């Protein structure tokens, strides 16, 4: 059938493996905070995490 040009075979498409980035690498510097704002943000995050009661069964 290929000889009669009724069908045509195509080579399989080989996709390149994408580099997987960590989220910390992907979004590094995305907030564009000053050093003081960054420290305040980190403090707020730590405080918020500490407020959760964690009961692990």
C-alpha cells in the first residue's frame, strides 16, 4: 500500500525531555521585594505555620 502511495508511514515524533525546575527556582525573585519586605514576609509565613495545630495520628 505504501508502494502504491495509498498510505504513508511517518517516523514517531521524539519529544525532548523538559527540564523540571523546582518551584523555588522557577519563581525565584518573582515578588520583587526589598530586603525589609522579604524579611517581614518570611516572618509572617513562619508565624502562620506555627499557629496551626498539627495532630498526626
